């Protein structure tokens, strides 16, 4: 197993890049200067989990604060004011978080096993800039 400039085994450093999601990704990207595999995992962690964290937070916050009331008319229900939660956005936010957890576990396991598992789109960007 190759060593890193931080004197860690490559697979351990790759695993640690994902452990704290995007935060450890950026830390390892800034600290590791030599090992391209660790830099790949670090950048992929950052580029994958930071946007997903932001999107999940936006959807859950907006979904729990945005409200719509419906008025019963002869033609059906129509939005008319504020009172009932617009829950769909909240659910989308939680689906994003569940996807993040599954992806987080997969990426940590693959990195620990020494595999270079690439997330679609983000993996190519990370590989190019590692």
C-alpha cells in the first residue's frame, strides 16, 4: 500500500477523506500534496457532499417554513394564503440526505478497499484536478 505525505496508508487516508463528508475532503485536499489518489478522494468528497448538503438544507428549510392554504370553491381547491406546510420540499430534502448517507457509506468502503470509485460527473472533475 502506498504512503501519503502525511505518513498514512493510501486507503486509510482515502477513507478519512469521506469520514467527515465535505469538511475532511477539503482538509485532506489542502494537506496532501503528493498522493494523487488521496487528492482524488478528497476533492470528490468535497465536490459531492458540499452541494448535496446545501441542497438538502435548502429543501428541508423551505419545506418546513413555506406554507400554503387551500380554499374550497365550486371548482376545487385553490391556494389562498398561509397555514398548511408545503411538505413536498421537506420530503425532497430528506431524500437527498438519505442518498447522501448511502453514497457516504459506499465511498468510504470503496476507498478503504483501495478502489477508485468515481461518482458520475464529479468523479471526472476530481480526477482531472487531483
